[in-house]
C-alpha cells in the first residue's frame, strides 16, 4: 500500500521525551511537597495530554486545586527545560527526509500542547520537514478523538484514503480507527508491541526504517 501523507504522533514516536516530562512533573511535585515517581512510571502516564499526565502523577486524594497548581508549575518549568534530554529516535530524521524526498506529506498530531509541540519539532527537525504541527488545545478534543486528524486532512487537501497515522500507543491506533484511516504502531516507543497489537494496529514497525517499507 502506498500512502501520500503521514501523520506522526510526537512523544514516543518521533522523540524520546519521557525524561524531560518526568523531570518537569517531579519538579512540580517536589515544590508541592508531594511524592515523586521514577522515570519508568512516566511511560504509562504520558500520551493523553498534560492535564492527564499531571493527574496521573498526583496522589489519588489530590484536590482540583492541587492539579491546577501542578499544571501551572509544570507549564512554566517544561517550557524552559523541554529540550534538555529530549532527542529524536535513532534513524527517524533520515527516514523523514527520505519520505519528504519521495513526495510524502508529513504532519504532527500530538496531545502535547501546541506551543510545546512546535518548539520541540522545529528545534529538533527544523522548520521544513512538517507541513503541519498540531498539538492539543481547548478548541478541539484530544486524541483519541479524530478531530485533529480531520483538521490536518482538511488543511492538506488530500484524500483521507491516502493518509496513515503513525504512533506508539493505543491512543494513536484508536485515533486512526476513529478517523477511518490505517495506522502504523511504533514498537520502539513508550508502550510496546503488546499494547499496539491489542489496539489493532494495521502495521507494526520495529524500527524507523520499517516505516519506509510500509509507506512506500
């Protein structure tokens, strides 16, 4: 199957960002004199946007006011520190460039806030690889709602039958299903093969290079 447009999740798909995310949340928890978590815990906290991330890290008896406090601390800290440890996965930059050279349109669809998403993507991948970088905002529901996919497809002007969604979690696979497009699960990401298979990914990629075989 040949696709003309590839929509990528960000965290756990294009970049390994879990350490910076964990550090930012743990910093906030420390400021609030609450227990912190090991980085490994955050692999299962991320994927549904910053409010869910912070909510997952708080104690079960946390108040709405504490959630708002942690969100405020996180947003301020993360904007300054979001690129300290975050890096592209090995081989992904070359794969993206080969896709672009082959005429494949590229976009990012993340539940991470738009400002954070654009800062990370443009810093690590430049300003010319992705035609669209969409993050979470208050005007549309987060993935697995298909709204972010619909918005990208509408702006690109391409037929949805030529579009594929690429991500590392069940959220991304379910988003693709909800949008009526195929999906590729990235085994190298935060969640692993089992979650992607159980979610019903149409294809699995063990490495970034596998994406080229599937898409081209």
